[in-house]
C-alpha cells in the first residue's frame, strides 16, 4: 500500500519523527499544546519576577505579557497561575493613576 491511502490522522502520527515527508525544516509534533517548544512562553515565578523588577506593572500588563496564544493555557488558567505567583512573590503595591501596580526591589 502507498502512504497516501492512509487516513490523515494516521499519517500525522507516522510523520511525527525527525524525518518529515511534508518538507518543513522543523517538524512540529501533532499536538502543540501537550509538548511546549522552546518558542513558547511559560508563566513562571522567575519570568514574573523579571518583569516586576524592571518596572511597576498592573495585573493587566502582566497578563498581556503572557498571552494565551504564547502560553498554551486558557485565559482563566493564566489568571489563576499568575495570581498564585503574585501571592508567593508578595510584591510591593503602589497606586499609580488610580491603578494598582506591583513592583519588586532587586
């Protein structure tokens, strides 16, 4: 049998290895959400700490930095993860233009 007679889903599983028949230089795994690649942005305590030491930011600013498309998490999950990280870091809170800004001293 030829490869072209197989269903598309089966063909994807076979082509997931390093030798891809599609001709792409960097083959992507069939499900991008389960295996984050190096290009993905992760919501980590370290990443949040880096942003907050640079300049004061609102929660909205932080959420923009970790957009859903980049993290692979739903917006609700991103909010929950960010909230937990902020509780752990316990950053300094400042009111700037009637908005709560978080910041960290180095």
